[in-house]
C-alpha cells in the first residue's frame, strides 16, 4: 500500500493517541506530578497569595518543564524496546516523518494536556484570570518547543539503560531560554504590561525548533538504532 | 596538494603531529603568558574606578573566551567526525571537552572572585555569569553522554550531535539571558576601532589571550595523544610507538 507522508503522520498520530488513551494512568501521571510539584511551593514558601503571585510564573514554568521532561523518557522507549521503532524506520516513509508524528502526538497528550490544567494551578497560585490567556499561550508554545528539544534528547538516550537522568541533564540547559521568556511573559501579563515581545520570541523559538529539531532527532535515533 | 588533509584522518600521523607540535605551543604559550602577566600585573596602570582589582581580567577574560572557542572546536571537530566519519575528529572533540569545561570553571571562579570586591557578592545572577554556567552544564551533558554508551563509537557520534545542537543554542541562550537581567560591564575589547581600554592595559590582555590559546593548543595535543593511544590500543603501530 502506498501512503503519502501526511497520511503516514496522521496514522502514526492516531496510533500513538490510541495507545495513550488505552493506558489512562500513564496519561494522568505527568499531570498529577505537575499538580503535586506546584503544591510543594506554597507549603515550602508561604500560603500568602500576594507572595505566591510574585513566584507563580516561575513555579508554574519550572513545574511544567519538569513534568514534560518526566514523560519524555517514554517517547521512543517502549517502541524501541519491542522493535516497533525499527519497523517504522523501515516502512519506507523516512524516519523524520515518524519522528514528527510521534513527537507531535506526545505533545498532544502531555504538553497540550498541561496547558488545559494550568488555569487550575494558576488560580491556586493567585494568578489573576486576565493573565490566563498569556499563560496558556506561552505554556503551549513552550511545551511544544520542549517536546522537540526533548525528542533530540530522547533519541540520543533511547539505547541507554538508565538514560532518564542523563536526558534531563542534556535537555534542561537547552530549555533555559524557554523558561526565561515563558515565565517572563506570564509575569508581564500579571503586572499588566505588554507581553507581545516575549510571546513573539517564544513563537520564534518554537518555529525555529520545529524546523530543525526533527532532523537532529532523526540523526540521534539513527545513531542509537543502527 | 590535498594529501596533508587526508593524512589528518590517519591516527599515527595525528599522534606524531600532536607530539611534534606540543613543545612549540607550550613554549610560545609560556613566553606570551609571561609577558602578559608581568606587563598586566606589574606595569599596567590601575583602573580609575576598580583600582587594582581589575587585574583579574587578565585571567578571567581569556578563560571566558577560551571556554567558548573550545566548545566550538569540540562541536566542529565532532561534526567532522559525524559527517565524514573521520574517527580523529571525534578524538579531537573528546580531547577538547574537558579542557573547555575547565576553562569555563576557571572563568566562573575568577568571575565570582572579581564580583566580590566589585559587586559586593561572590555570585550575582548576572547574564554573562549565568550563560557561562549554562555553558558548563552543556559541557557536562556532552561529556556524560559520551561516556554513557558502552560502544565508544556510538558515544562519540551521540556526543557530536549534542555538541552541534548546543552550538546552535549557545547564542540563543546567551542573548535570552542578556535580555533577562544585566549587571555585567559591557564589552571592552571587541569594540572595533576604539576599545575602551588604553594600550598599556590592552596589549597584556591580548598577549594573555594568545598565550591561553597556545596553552589550550598544547594541552589539546597532550590529551589528543592520550585519546589516540586509547582508541587505537589494538593497533600494531601503537605497540611500536610505545616500545620505541
């Protein structure tokens, strides 16, 4: 059967989503982790909402980065372990197409889900409702960029037995600009100043990473697969 | 005409070339650093604002420059190894990473020692110090990725790819951190035409930079010899080179 690249992407995304929704506990774990980490900060710092509001963008973004990283380990792992990834690599579509589809599907079940629960966490941390739109938009762009960066890291560490810590070690330094602009945009939205600059920068980073990272992730997978 | 270029891919040639170049690098580095230290610490006038404390720049700025150029060397030679499958490229990259990480650490330590009298604190979340710190994390990531693989060839290629990704990211990280917070003094040397430093301060600094580069070259040659011997330990020429 001859399948075009778009159809292949749709097929792989559907397969990934189907697999994820059959194991809802794994789908929920990163989200619960996100909620737990954000609960730690009021307990550790202070329950005063006025104080928390100053910390909120940073807390929210750090928690989002950590919970996205936590789930990145599984991006290629199970498929690499049972040989599915090699079959997908041989299916004649080119590995980049598969990488794009898998990473996008991964973002849908982790990053996009995180964006959807972020207003709950935002309310708990005292972020005003007027800043929610900026917060969600910046989180959406940031987690998508992080998924691409993470795909490179996951591709490099997929063959390793204990690659999880190493994955964080190599991806987190690359993700620091995201934290700066993401938390910056949210912070500006809370204080009511203009958010356009930081959001544009996040969007530029997202487009830049979306264009180049799939190829880097493909090379990374080829290094560990062959 | 191009045969010297192909020779660079041959381990015995690289080993011999590194051994031959090393004393030159080391000697010239000694001369250059000696002049820089004597002229910079002894004869350059004290800064009108910072007094004698500014003299740490003669160690701090060259290490910061070298931390970046050692990273680029590592990334570029790693890319050569990855793209053209030249094993010696990976050997140079593997030899360069720990030196670059040490220069980064040196720049961080001298930076914080400089910060104590100037800013009143050892560590400020200043953009340049912060991006230097992130650079150190990048080095650590590349080095641990290389050693995480059981198959050294695979580790080499994975580390090379991460090095390239990091090289693309270094300017992004640098400028985003710069945007985020600023306390560090602006560029003093790289202003073309009119540097904001008199010649009696500038020449020792440039001499230190040259000396640090040559010193890096010398250490790279030593480490490269070790890398080549370790990688080629099954080869016949290594046994002959060691026995002779």
